């Protein structure tokens, strides 16, 4: 397995349910059954805190953590609403 993926799977700093979250997003892959839940605390359109929980394979976990790191880089930045199609 790719060492980059393994490095990300071991990073559990934001794992768990965020207390007092304001937004929650659940994604379930209908093909394989992987499930990811992301919790956000947003105040005045600014991401203050973020956490996640997964019921998934290592590849899905690592992919989500890479995505989470991208979102964490936006902390303090005003965000705009969007919808997945």
C-alpha cells in the first residue's frame, strides 16, 4: 500500500464527533458501503472547528483525511454555500 495513504490513515487528530457542531454532512458510497460523517462548527460563514467519523476502508479514510486537510486550510476564510449535484 502507498506510504502516503498509510501516513494519512494514522492521523487521528480530528477523529470523533465534534461537540456543539453547527453543520453535519454524511456521505455513503452506494457501491461499497463506505460511510463518512463530517462535523463542522461554522460561525459567521467561517469554519471554526472540524471533525469526522468513518466506517470505511483504509483508502477511503486516507482520501477523506487528505480532503479534510484541504478544508482545514480554509479555516478563518469566509465560505460560500454549495450543493453537490
